[in-house]
C-alpha cells in the first residue's frame, strides 16, 4: 500500500480527533503508572500538528511527515514526544525513496527503538508498534489485532520510562503510550491508509 499525501492528511486529522476525544482517559492511565500527563501531552502535540499542517499546506508527503515530526518533538514533551517525533522523522527521511507504508513503518519502529532502547515486552509503545508493523507486512492487520497488542501491555512489568520506577507495581495496568499508539493505528485503518 502506497501512502499518499491526501491519505496521510486524512489519517492525521482522524488521529488528532481521537487523541482529543480520549485525552482524559490517556492521562488517567498515565496517572496509574506515570505522572498523569500523557493525554495532555498528546493532545497539545496533535493540536500543534493539525495547526502546523493547516498553516504550512505541504504539497508533498515528505514535507507533511517532517512538519508532523517537528510539531511532535517540540510540543508533546515528556518521553513520548521525541519518540513519536523520531518515528515520523524516520518516515520522512525514507519517503524520498519509497512511499510504501510497510517500509515507512519498519523504518519508524527501528528509529523508535534506537532512540528509546525499548525491546518487546518492556511495556511501552514499542509493544504496539512492533506487532502491528509485522501484521501489516503480512497483510493481516485488523482492529482486533490492534486491541490485542494494546491489551498485551497490561500484564507486563515496565522496564523503560517512568512506569519502570514502579517495578512490579506497574503490572496490571495498560501502558498509556501503547494505548495512544493503538489509536494511531486504528485511525490508520479508518483512513484506509493501509
Ligand atoms: P512522560 O513519561 O515523560 O511523562 P508521557 O507520559 O507523555 O511522558 O509518555 C509516556 C509513554 O512513553 C509510556 O507510556 C511509554 O509508552 C512511552 N515510553 C517511555 N519511555 C519509553 C522508551 N524508552 N521507549 C519507548 N516508549 C517509551
Ligand atoms: Mg507522563
Ligand atoms: Mg511527564
């Protein structure tokens, strides 16, 4: 599946709306195993993404991805901002060579892991990104798969980020970044991007 500028803009619009709708829920999740700001961080960041895309009116996908990355890095803050930002920046870099969605997302997750050092099972957004990208490559991505990946973080003990300070007490809670990443991929399916 090729990612086009038009589809990408629809995707980001849907993602920004979903994050805005779920802001309080994401912060509630973060208050259980973190500092309670993930919803506010993401809502601020996605509002900046929407405003920046609307103001700069990119005419190509690479520019749109770069604008997204910059807004996320500068406005989300916390741990999640640079991580989401890196993922979009890696997509921007590769998009000059290919617009194949699978390849763009493979590069994104590699960047995310390089930046944050999280492996599968560490109870982070990586636990959603990795299986989703693999399912997408196999043409098997469904909403159910996304829900499964998000839920898989509940029994995990956090090894990265703030939640890791809790050790065993992080067990039994969903990871907020995994939930927001679930929204990213749900809206990707809704926007019929992949
Ligand atoms: P902060 O923890 O700085 O307040 P946020 O609350 O916005 O930042 O984001 C927390 C989320 O960031 C976590 O739920 C987790 O998914 C993700 N995260 C934290 N550290 C890492 C990491 N090293 N690698 C991948 N994801 C991470
Ligand atoms: Mg937080
Ligand atoms: Mg914080």
